[in-house]
């Protein structure tokens, strides 16, 4: 049971780290003048299937 919880906790931490990296990429794209749609395309290219979904990416982009 403890091993299963450790695996779940490790996966959650890894997902949080990926989201943090993607937020940094979104901020960078905003600062260099990319649109939200272009940014989402670049996230898909860089992170593949592990990128954040479209509403999340657009919400984060709008904060900058």
C-alpha cells in the first residue's frame, strides 16, 4: 500500500513539474509576441501528449 502511494505521489510531482515548465514556456512565448494559438502549437510540439489542454493554456496565456 505504501509503495502504491509513493508511486502516485511521484507521478503527481512529475505532472506539477511539467505544468510549471509549460507555464514558463507560455510566458516566454507571450514576451516574444506569439499568439495564444501559436503558443499552444509550440507546446504540443515540445511536450507531445503531455501538454496542458487548450483552455488551460489560453487561461495561463491571458494572465500575462
